């Protein structure tokens, strides 16, 4: 039987009625058999400060680093603010990127999603995140891209993703993520030298 996968899900929004939190919840509901998505909240992550870091990671940061290290992969749902990654999420990635080359993100498979009321569905924010993951040496799945535009038409009043086409697409995306994670699993073929 295939090993079960633990995926850590984070949304780059602190808003209770956030579409991106809704996306992560939907992914957790839709996850294929053998994949469990554990949701982690970012509201207690402090602003990055190298002086704080020098005293040792604050507990919420240490907790998140442990959760990522223990997970097989990371799933992120990002909003887009001013054509880029919201500070809440970028700040979290800055903490997680430390120490460089030895961070919890090093070698971690990642998949990205995003939702916004606009038509581009966080395309620019996701592009910026992919750049950050080059530095952290994280393996961001290139395709499929989950760009949920006109989000206000796709979630119900309780913040549940109600659009069936989008739910089906996320199911297919998660199936592809299983394959992507498998590429980096221990025992996968590597180069000969
Ligand atoms: C400061 C700010 C900047 C924003 N900039 C963009 C933007 O560049 N592109 C976009 O599609 N939406 C933008 N929006 C709208 C967000 O996509 C929208 O508020 C969305 O609901 C945020 O995600 P959430 O629902 O997960 O909190 C912006 C919103 C805020 C508050």
C-alpha cells in the first residue's frame, strides 16, 4: 500500500472570511485518499527581526518550522496585494527561509493556489512566490496553476468554495501534487554522479 502523505496547508491571509483560507479548507476536504492536509494559521507569526532571531526562533515560528519539517510537502494559498505577495505571507517565508540552505523549506515540494475577486486570480503574487522558492531551494510544482478569479462568485456566505468546476479542478491539481511529491521522495532515482 502507498505511504500516506502529510501536507501542511497555509493561507497568506488572516481575514476570517478569507477566500484563500477557504481554498485551503476546500483542498483539505477534497484531498485524495492517502493525503492529509493539516491547516496551519499564521496569525501568531511575529514580524521578522534578525535581533529576535538571534535570541532563538519565537515559539510560533519554531512550531511552524517543525510542522513543515515533519510534513511531506507544503500547500500555499496566497492572496495578491498590490501585484505581489501579501506581507503576512512574505514575512512568514522570510522566517522559514532561515538558515539559508538548511531551512525547513530546503528541498520541500510546494504547490501554490490563490483566489482574488479580480480576473487574474493572484497570478502575479504566485509568480513572486515562485521566485522566493528559487532561493529557498523548494520544489514548486509548475503546473497546474490554480488561479481562482472572481472569487466572490465562487464562495458562499460561509466561505465555502461552492463552485463545482473549481472544486473539480482542485481535485485534479491535488492528484498531480501527489505525483509531484513522489518525485522527491526517498528512494526516487537520482543522477549517477
Ligand atoms: C492592500 C490590498 C491590496 C490589494 N491588491 C490586489 C491586487 O494587486 N490584485 C488583486 O487581484 N487583488 C488585490 N486586492 C484584493 C484582494 O484580492 C482581496 O481583498 C482578497 O479577498 C484578499 O484575499 P483573502 O480573501 O484571502 O483575504 C488587494 C486587497 C488589499 C487589501
